[in-house]
C-alpha cells in the first residue's frame, strides 16, 4: 500500500489536535463496502429475500447496506440485472440530503459514474426530470451505461460545460447537486492512486475549480431551490472554505439546518476563519462513521419565483408517431415518454423534457429500440425496465441455471414456443433480449456485456 503523504498527515494533526491519533488509526483500519438497492426495479424487502449475502443497513440511507468478504456482488448476475448499485456508504448520504420530490427538475452537475444520479432517480420514483451532466466524454459514456443498467427512464445524460447548461436552462431546476471533483483524501484508505496524486498544490487547484463550478449554480437553480455540495476529501480549503467564499459572493444562499446520524460530525468553521453557520455542514470521518471521508453542505436559495422553464421546441431528432405498433408484439404496456427518432434509434424522452437543441446529449432518454427497414429491434436498455410478466414472451432462469451462464456468454439457447422477441430474465427481472427463430433463441446481449471465459 502506498504510504500516506507526510504533509497531509502533518496538516491533519495540526487541525485535529488530540483527536488526531484516533483519525490516524481510522485511516489504517478497514474500508467499508456497500451496495444500494435499486428501488426502480424492486423494493428493499424483496431484495433482502433474494440476497445471497448477509447485509447490514447503512444508518443514513434506507436502501443502503454494507456487505463483507467474501461477498463479491459486482460479479453476481443481480448486478448485471441492475438490482443494486455498488456504492461507497458515505456517498449514499449525498442524494438523501438533496431529497428530490417526484415531478421535480433536478441537475447533477458532475454525475459520472452515476451512483448519485441513479440514487436521485430512485428517490423520484421515475417521475420528473434529471439532467445528469459529465464534462468528460468517456466518463459520460460510463454514466449512460449505469443509467441503462439500473433502468432509469426519466434522465437525460449531457456532456457539457456547466456554463453551457446555465445558458440553456436559466434558473430552471428545483434542486442541483454538485459532487465536486476533489483531491480525494477521503479515499486514501481504499485508493492508493489518490495517495500518489496528492499534493498541497493539487488541493489548492481543486478548491479553485470547485468554486468556479459552484458559481454557475445561481444561474441554474430557481429561487427557493435546494443545492447540495459534496466532496470526498478532508481539506478545509475544498470544503468549508469553498462554501464560505460562495456564501460571501452569493448572499441569497444560506446553509440549512441538518440532522446528523450514524457518527456524522458538524463542519469546522474555525478551520477557515468563517462564521458559525458553517457548522451546519456535515463531515463523515473514518474514525467516527462506518464509511470513508466525505463532506456535505445543504444550501437553500432564498425567495420564490414562478418557473419559466425552456419549452421543447424543435429537436435535432425527428418526432416519431405511434411507436406502440413496434412494441405491440414485444411488451404488454409500452413505457411512457415522448418518442423521438435520432437516426435509426428510437428514444423515449421524459415527458417534461425541454428541447436539447445545441446540447451534446449522450443519452436523450430511454433507448427503446432500433428502427431498421421492415423490422424493429428492442434495445437492451428497455429490457432493464421490465419484469418477465411485462413482456409478451419471456424466459426466466434462476441465478445458478446453466442456461443463464450460456446467455451471458452470448450463446444461443433452445426454446419451445412461437417465434418472436423474448425477454430473458433472472428471478423475474429483465436481463436482455433474444429472438426466437424456429426453435432457437438467438442471443442479442450486447457484445460489450458478454462474459467471455478464457
């Protein structure tokens, strides 16, 4: 394991004083592993009956659980089916404090890889609109993949600079989340790379960048809206310091009173020479809470105003008419949304969504299928919004069925039944598509998701 940077340790000792030995011991202790049940696919109680591993609840997240060695949930087929998201337990607190309501407009400004965006979608029950943004294209692709795996239907993934979003969505959002890029000190216990990359100069550059991104939020959040700022680092410069500078520049924002649970601690205003109000922020310490290091600030923008949200306008894709005819022999009830065709791809854009003209949208909505000459192929993403009973034809397997392993490797399967599209499911949860042709199920699992063995 890479050694902890000595300058970092000296800084923390000067800040923590008598508490430093406990903190240092905590950094040498075990890291915590967690998963969050995806309630877009099933209820927590149903998952606990299915879970092959013992789990313990996370205090600050009703859908979050700790798992322990030798459990490896990332390699289980339930992970492929999107029944849960593997997430560091402290990170689960962030979306809980933003707490969006169904039907609202929510922006996740730095959303990759998707843990917090998919959590927001679950809290919203699939209702309303999420703009999940990521400035780095490669990470935005990973974000889109996780949205699809968890069956999120009310989100659009964009690949834009925050300033461009502010021009397109002026004061349009009810809630904004900024999980800011940071120096990653809170991940030192489990991430050797974060230790190698740390420097005091990096901390300072992160603080500058964080404030720059945060300063776009007043142009995006409506009066009366809620903002949550979070990092996975300990440095006051990136935490209380950024919030204090933001509040000085934007006095229409104030920190909300919050409830602390599960070993959470208040922020430390004295570390940045700020006002006592900064104690309303939240710190999760590895020697106090069962999770890695995290910082959370919950802010409210003062005032009220009638919303003036952008209208749909003209799309780069063309509006598509009755898409239901393509799905009539595949699913019993087509999903909700505005059908739009981008090239040969059919998407259902969230009902509330505005025009995306001029924006780089990596995922404009739920990918429903591919329109080809004289035929329609359902999209893999659609399968992750369905249970076996939702499909006209389906074939269901248990977790340990050899046929399921064959499907995941991309192989064909024998099947008795009429020709057509079959939803392949595990324990009743959609996993992918296969097409029955003359007694053979032809596998349509995307090649990138097939589990090849050496």
